[in-house]
């Protein structure tokens, strides 16, 4: 009986231990980007704040603009409610004129040094403001290991346009062909981008962007479309029904103890 009771208590302990690990601390990283345009360069400031209930480790920023990537220095620890600012200074060429997209990806790690990232996108203009006629809408998807991102692109003008479409995702995902250059006639066209999940965790949600760019009459035009990727929660049936198992286990322990107590009383009554 002692051995059986010990095993039951250990099972209950493991169930509670598993539950407590699920309810661990959370990392909530937010960022803000500011852009200043000068004659020879742009100045980009990315302010990163930790709004979670545990520190973030090895925090840095990847900046993508003008088909180039810049990487900041990494901060070893970003404490709770702490803020860190990362600055970049990409240079401009004399030929650049119009609207351009810019993306930032904040990279951070939890206490186990597991990597996470947060992606954001914006646009800015150089010398002259331009308005893109190409518009796109992106879909939200739920997936496990593979999925398809859908972009619906609209060209309202009679003149066809050769558009550079670039898919920008967090580093947890990968696409076989993240950049294409379709020729868009007047009307709407649907583009499909198959993707694979490399290391995004179950139950997480991630932003992604499509950048749409084209040149016309010496000017650059750009816009972007935003979507979300949700990774399905793959908790097994036993984990989801943990509390039912615990309730049943508690009832079984109560009945077992009642049986043992009744047996002892009967033995005492029959003892001469």
C-alpha cells in the first residue's frame, strides 16, 4: 500500500510540475522606429523596450533598407521595463528619389537562450513624395510545419507595371523564393508563397510583410502589406485534460483512503 500511495503522489506531483512550467514567465518586447532623412544619409533609431515579466538576453536589431542589411551590436541583458536604443546610418545615392520600404527585426533570447524575434515595417521618402498605385492585401494563416502565404495585388491603371515583390518574415521561417518580379496588368492578381517553419514554437504568432516596389519616370514607388502567421498549439490530449485526470486521481485517493480506514476498523472490531 505504501508503494502504491507513493506512486500516486508522484504522478500528481508531475502533473502539477508540468502545469507550473507552462505558466512560466513571458517575454514581451516592443519596438519603435524613427527615421530622419538628410542629404547624404538617413538616420534610423530603433527603441526596444521589455514589457514582459522576465529579462531578455542577447538583444539586437537587424535593419533592411535599399536591398542591404545592417546588424546592430547586441545587448547582453535587457531587464524588465528597461529600454535600449539602436542607431543606424545608411547612406543615400544621388539617384535615389521617391518612397522606399524599411524593415526592422528585433532579435532576443529567453533565459534558456532560445531565440525569438519581432518584425516591423515602415516607409519613407527621399527628395520627393510619391504615391504608389500598386496595392496589396496579405492573408493570415495557421500552420504547423508548412503553409502558403497569399498576396492579392491590384493595379488600377491601364499601363502594366513590373513590380518587385519581396516577402519579409522572422528568421524562424524560410521561403523557397522570397522575391519575384511579376508583370502586373490592370486588375487583380494572386501570388502564392510556400513557406516552412524552421523553429517557431507552437502557440506563437508572428507578423510578416510583403514589400511592393517599382520604378517609373525616374521615381521609386513602394507600399507594403501585412499578415500574421499563427503556429498551431500541438499540446497532446493528456496535457489538455490534465485537470480532469487530477480530479479523478483525487477522487480515487479519497476512496482508497476510505477503504483502508474501513478495513482497519473492521480488523479492530474482530480482534479479541
